[in-house]
C-alpha cells in the first residue's frame, strides 16, 4: 500500500493498494489472484509555454512594472481588484493563480484470476480472466478577468 500527499497550490494525493496471491486448490490446480485499487486526486495549474493560461510562463514574459492589481482612480494606491489583460494582450498571472481551477479525480479498480491446471509434469493449461474499471472526473475553470482571449487556428475564443 502506498499513500502520497503534497500540499500547496498544486495539491496531489494518491492511494495504491494491491493484493497478489497464489492459492493451491489441489496438487494440480492453482489459482493466481491479483486485486488492485488506485485513487488519484490532484489540482494543477497549466504549465509549459502557453501565453494565455500558464501562470509561470506569463510571470516570465510579463513586464515587471505591470502589477497584478489595479490602482485607484487617482492612481495613488493599489486596490484589491485584479488587473485585466494588459495593453500588450498578456494575461495577468496573478488572476490565474487566484481564480483558475484545474482538478482531476481518478479511481481504478481491477481483478485478475489466473487458473492453472497441471495435467502432467510436462503439460499444463492456464488462462487469465481480468476485469478493470476506470473512472475519471476533470474540472477546469479559467476566469474572465485577467485572461487574454485564446486563439485557435484563425479563430479567437473570448470567455464571456
């Protein structure tokens, strides 16, 4: 059995359990069994070279003097309101870190039975019967404020 957890913005937890056994039913008949269960839960931000929704990459390409929060009307103080896309069309990485969601949950269960019949010392018949069940649920949300429109091919996708 394995249990692993991590904390922080990118959360990850995993549980693995596996049972293997060989049961000798008679002198010539053996039954091998394998039962396993896996549970994965993780929350990850986009990563890599994505100029729209990858906060780490956006933090590298965005000018450092363009802050993530907006100023008051007179321009003297910062507010708690997140800035929208800047004048160059670059997304606000802080808006993605605070408001974007990307969660994934996976469950996997499997059973395998392997009977073996030793007819003689030189001859044996064996087979394997398996069943596997996999369930995956994903959820992705990208905020409207602070994220540039995505360009796919020659179409512009705007979040409304």
